[in-house]
């Protein structure tokens, strides 16, 4: 199975042989997945806001970044846990948690009488959930956030999958004021 997965990752129509290194990689990914499952339940995810500045150096918005504060390993880089989360389906609860946190922050900012657009990366799995639009609109309403302050970052790969559904979903959300940006544009998706 591991060799088959490796051949598929390499573009398919290839031969891959299993070796001990593959076994170690699978074992490491399994441990990360199990720790991540536990970590999500234990509330170990952290949200950081990375300021985005204009040419004058003034902060005009921020991007939400998720980090995992492991009790033994410290801050786990997203490059280690996000691919595992995507492969295992854990990206959906992580994505929902991040979106909830962002909408809560947007509501807090609004109640303070200020505005600060926040962008958040949305995984293809999350975006293609049938009730994704309703989830977003519910979270915005629940936290009293302006829809126009939410920017959903999607990759080109999201846009080219199920085009009609993507257009419908984006249209529904933009009618309510939610904005979109294409993340990693031109990087080969």
C-alpha cells in the first residue's frame, strides 16, 4: 500500500518498490496523526495572526495561521502536521476550528468599534463540503462579524474541481459580502 501510494504521488503509471525508509515514514505519519487527533480534542491548536502591511508599513489586514502546541514537542510546524491532517480527514475539524476562531476575532474587533480584514486558508476538503456556505454564514452571524472582513483564501486546485459547485458556493458567499483570494497563485496547481 505504501509503495502504491508513493507511485500515485509521483504521477501514477510508475513502479515504486517498498523499502525500510517508507516504513519509517508511514510509522512517523501514524504517530503524528494519533497525536494530532488527541491534540485537537485537548485544545492544543493555536491561532496566530500575521499582519499584512501596505507600502507605507501600515497594517491593513492579517492572515490567520494555525499552529499546534504539542505538550512534549513544543510548537509543531504546519509543514509537519497539515499534510497528515489533509490525508487523514482531520483537516475538516481543524479548518472549522480556525474559521470559528477567525469569526470570533472579527466579532471582537467589530465590538471594539474597529475593522481589520482577516484572511484564512480553506482546504479543498473543507470548501467542497456541501454545507460550507451555511457554516461560514452561521459563524459570522453567531459572532457578530462583518462578512466583508472575512477573506477566504483558496488554491487554484479548489477552483478547477467541481466548477459549477464552486461558482455557486462563491456566489452565495460573495452576495453576503465574504471576499476571496487565490492562494499560491501560479505555483503549478
